[in-house]
């Protein structure tokens, strides 16, 4: 009689009394083991996640233990067998969720056939096995790597770049893109890419990015395609881009940091795998922590550097930003100008209509300024009815043009004060430029402030240049 071995290999045959003789044929050497049912009942074996096929004896009225054996072989396909042919066994086998029922005697060739030809189920088992083999220690290490990115104390772009580079390394991908869903605009927005191929290639942007990605996100189903094989020409001097394989994974969190990861072009042969998709799923959770933390930090920081009334920047931010711009202008030999602006006779508005109307009017003034300057310019509510506008890389002549545009716009605007009042106002503006008038932030502010007061003393509704 054949000796009984512990379960090992890809096929396990559970028997009741004697080890069955499968005869010659097949190629089961080293892949098949035999274990007695009594041994399983008395001493449950360790879990064996590598076994793919289990043969289990079926009885008409004694089929309780089949549940326990499934815990030993969690990823296996189960085939029931009996020593006598009877239609009841086929029905019982189906009720107990066995994949197939066979009658003894069976041969090695039949076992080999079942193993090789129940391919649909076995392929699923292969996938589960691959995912099962993700090492817990490695996952913990990757979690820590992702969370360490949060401690960089850098700007968002740097943090997103480090995360994208980490994902490229894990997935062995050429490119990684991060999208976040904008609730207000109802669309996915690209917040970072190792290389933004969709901006360089407008045709692909339409065919893939805007159409397929939105559909993937809305449905919530990942996309894995290793047969893309799409080449497009890039604009400018960029080389043509060949898309060979893509892996897209939509993610959602409780704090609304909903979005999508997109990996492009697996470097190693064979393309992306279910294993890669699993990594994306696992690492989407610490990414959500990172993103939510950044959003919260931005919100808190914004509260400390903005004016409560107008939502413009406050004096605290003015000092930070102006100092930074002075250093940048020194390093790169750039011009810099500031406008110091005061609303003429604004006290009359508060005295006549009250502070609520005055506050609403200040907000309107801030909105006018915002529409007349560039995105790179910074508008600050200095205090009361005074404003400062910082104009990076702007010489004195350019600052004069902007100041005159602001003066005329205010002079011809009818302010509602929040009550349809049609108020008319004017402003006095002082201009100081780097390096002509001062080489320091404090000096520029003082010079522009003095010029503004000179304009008010002369006639108001006027622009003066620092002396």
C-alpha cells in the first residue's frame, strides 16, 4: 500500500479507508498528495493556500465535515467522489457547491484531465493565489513609505511627485497620473503626472482621458488593458508617445477625496496584472489620508493668511510674500512693483450708511481689483480701507499702467453696498518699484505708503510715484 503523505502540492486526494490506486498515466509526480479523512477529523492540518484541486469522499447523510476541509484548502476547487454510482450523489454534490462529482475507480489520467480542463475555475484560483501571496510585511512597509511622504513638509506638487514616483516603482510603470474629482465642476481634474501625455496630445486627451476615464470613475470599475497599442504624435519637440498598456483604478473615501489612479505602460513584459491592481487598491487608502491632510492643512493655512471680510490676503501674508519676491527679484535680477491704495473719503460711507454697507463696499472694491490684475499678482487688504497690490516681474512703467486702470475702473463704477445704493468712490494710489526706490520689503512699503499720502494731500483720485 502506498505510504500516506501530508497534504502538499497542487492536488490533494482525501480518502476514507485505503489510498486509492489511480494506476498509471498522467503526470502527477510531485504534484499530488493523499490524506485520510480520519486524520483530518482528529487533527486539522495547517492551511494550505497552494493546493488547487481537492478530491473529497461524498456520503448521502454524512457531509458535515466538507465545510471544515474548505478552511484547510481555502483557494482550491473541490471535486466530490463516491464508490457507487447513483443520481442522488450528483444532486448532493451540486447542493454542497462541489465543482464536479465522479465515481470510483478513477485514473491518474482522469485526475490530470480534470486538473487541466476545468480551466475557468482554475484561472480564478490562480488570480486569488497571486493576490494571496502579497506579503503582509511588504504591505506594511509600503504603507509606511506612503505615510512618510506626508512628513516631507513640502508643497503639494512635491508630495504628489514622491507618491507618483513610488507607485511607478511598485508597479514598474513608465508613467503615473493622479486625478481628483471636482465636485463643483463635476469632472476629473489631473492634479499630478510624471509626464502629462494627455496635455501634449490633444487627440488622446479627447479619445481616452475625457471619455474613458470619466466612464471608469462613474462606474467604479478598474480598467486593465494590455492591448492598447496606440501611437500618437506629440506637439512641440516632444517625442511620439506609444500607449501599450494602462491600468486605471477609481477610488473613493469618506472625506470626499474621490479620484482615479492611472498607470501607463508596464516596463516588464506581459503588461499589468491583477496583482498590480491590488497594489493600487491597497495604496489608495494611505493616499486618501495624505490628500485629506493636505486639504485640511491648506484650509487652516488659508484662514491664517486671509482677511475675514474680503477673503483677500492679509498683512501677515503680505510680509511673507513680499519678502520672498524681493529675494527672488534679487536672485534673478527681476523687477517688482507695489501699489499702495486708499479709498478716498471712505469714512463718509460708514457714517452715512452704516458699517454693514461699508463692509459690503470694501468687498466690492476687492472684487474690482481682482478682475483688473493678473493671476500672479497678489492683492492684500492692508487694514481698514487700505489695500496693497504686489506686482511680480513688473517695472515701474507697467505698474503705472495697472494703477491708472484701477483708478479709472473705481471712478466709473457704481457700488451697491449690498443695497443697490449706486455709490461713487475714488482711490489714491502710491507706487514704489524694486530696485529703483528700495531694495527691501519694508522700504518699498514705506515709499509706496508715502506716495499714496502725497496723492491724497494733493487732490485725491490720483496716482503718485515714490520719490
